[in-house]
């Protein structure tokens, strides 16, 4: 019981900061997405694939990339000239709003269309924390198996988009794509699903089209 | 700072229960292993593969399987007639010693050689919690990429054995097995590494031989 109260207090303090972030984003019409996945689902590969395409489209974006200890993901994006801010959480298993608040200090929101948060690899804890983002994206991988949406429902419930990565591995896995899609829709009927392969590039265009629309909607809403 | 103190208190309360569990296990010479992985690395498939073999070897074992909400993993093992106790953690991202203590109430330790804890799918949080186990096993998958040992070092540090599953997918992945092995040894030079495929059965015998030795050592030590 004591632990429950402590957790509620931690989440409340987090939510106050998240609200302040949301107000600042809304004031400038900047879209923030929060990508959450298991370790190794391919979030960084996804940003390596989509980053250059977003740039070609003239979208001004920054990636805030979370990791417990290393800066490997940030280095991978930096190598491609993608604008990235590293967030190290130590042994903490999620990014909280305070960390986002600090990471945003150097960012000119007026000149930024999109902020992408690459969360720590973890399907459980990050789903509980509001970062002030416009939406959470549940990022799954075929290699994890088709039962993950029902096993980790909170993220699916909270998500606006579910991405299923590594479709290139489908011939070598016992992955039931239809079952996976149905499980996702069962938890959250309104969620959009995209199936992609960061290795081959399949389906990436669908994401670019979707995010361009979302950026436009956000700008119009806050004009 | 306050959060750090709270966390220390939570871990201290956990450790008291863990010590009590460890004493009971030692008194009966029962080995307890704690398997920790990302979601979808293949822990349940591993138990489906190894469970029947352990039974053939005459090893008396029980699986304590953790999951946030569902009982899917327990059902999969139950379908094979493997003795299993379900632990649901709700939104909690790890199993703590109190949950193990409750789950052990129905188990006759004197008649049990081995308790296998299948932790919640999460590479970060479960590594911090002592469950009274004899050893943690870091369970990785090739599909997650070779950089996970350096990105999630605590589990490798705490582990006595690292298992790399899904070797059957190697031809279809950019997975550098040597790099992965070296990263593991860099964090923990004393850890043993086994490479397996739960799909094809490759390498499973190596685990059975290893666990038989560990059970024997534990029994002799506490005879």
C-alpha cells in the first residue's frame, strides 16, 4: 500500500512537468512522439532509415534518445548527421518528464516541427510515464512473437500507432501476423498499425506519409 | 534524492525476504535459477524445450513464471504437463522476493531439485532484485542485436550464465556473434556463454549438462 502511494506521488510530480512540456509544444505547434519498444526491436535502425527521409521532406526534427548507460544509439544517428540529444537514465528503466525537460533546453521549438523520443528499451515501465508527448508509438518486432500485444497491453492501450518491424524475418519465424494485428485492435480498436522492415525499407514510406499528416494537423490546430 | 532513499528501502525489504528464501533453499539443497530477458527472447520456448528433457533426466523441478497480466506462458507449459506456478505482477516490471515467497508456499522443497524463475520480460528492472536465487541467467536473442550486453550491463554483471537464443536466425541477421561474446566477457569475464536455438534444438544438450552439474554441486554443498 505504501509503495502504491509512493508511486502515485512520483507519477503526479512527473505529470506536472509533462503538462508544462505539452503547453510549450502546443504553443509552437511542435509535434512530439514517444517511441517505446523492447530492447533490440529496431528503434535506432528505424530512425536511421526515416531520419534522412524526414530531412529530404524539409521537416526540422530532433531525436532525444534514451539509454541506460551508453551513447551508442546517439553515435549511430550522429554518424548520419541526424540531430540528436543523448539522455542517460543510469539504472532507471524509463525516461521521465524531468529528463525530457532538461534535454529540451537547447532546442529552439519555434524552428522545430518534430521531436522524436527514443525511449529506453522496455515494454513495461515507459508506458506509464507521460512525457508531454502528443502520442506514444508502440514499436514491436516480428522476432518477439505475436503474443506481445496481449502480454503488454498498457503500451498498446496508450499508443496511437503500432509499428511491427522486421517483416523481412517473417519467412523464418512462427509469427502469426493476423493474430498479432487482431490482438492489437482488441486492446485498442482506434490504433493505426504499420508493418515495416528497417532492413529492406519496406513500409517506411507509409510512416513518412503518416507523420507528415500528423505534423500538419498539429500545426493547423495550434496556428 | 528522496527517490534514491525510497528505492534503497524497497530493495532492503526485498533483500530480507530473499535471504530467508536462500536459507530455505540451501537447507534442502534446492537450486534456484532466475532467467531474465527482453520480451520475446524465447524464455517460454526454452522451458518448453528443456522441461521434458529435465523430466527424462529424473530432475524434480517447478517453474515459477512471471507475467504482468496473462497466464499464457503458464498455459503453454501446463499443456506439456510441466509443473508451473503463475505469478502475475500487474503493471510491475519485475518479480520481487515477496512474490517468490508466496509462490513457494505450495512447493515441497525437500522433493524439489530445481526451481526455475521465468522473470517478466524486461532487461533492466529484474536485474536489480535478489530473489534468493542461486544465480541469474541472462537470456539474450540474436534478433535483438549484438550490442545488448554493453547496453544492459547490470544483468550480464549479475549473471552466471548468458544464453544466446535464436541462432537459427543468424543467416538472416546482421548479428556479430564474436562481438556479442566479447562484449559479454568484457562486462563479466567469469560468465559462461551458451548459444542455442529453441526452434531447432541446437545447443540445448549443453544447457542440460550444465544444469545437471549445477544441481549436483548444490546438493553436495548442502549435504
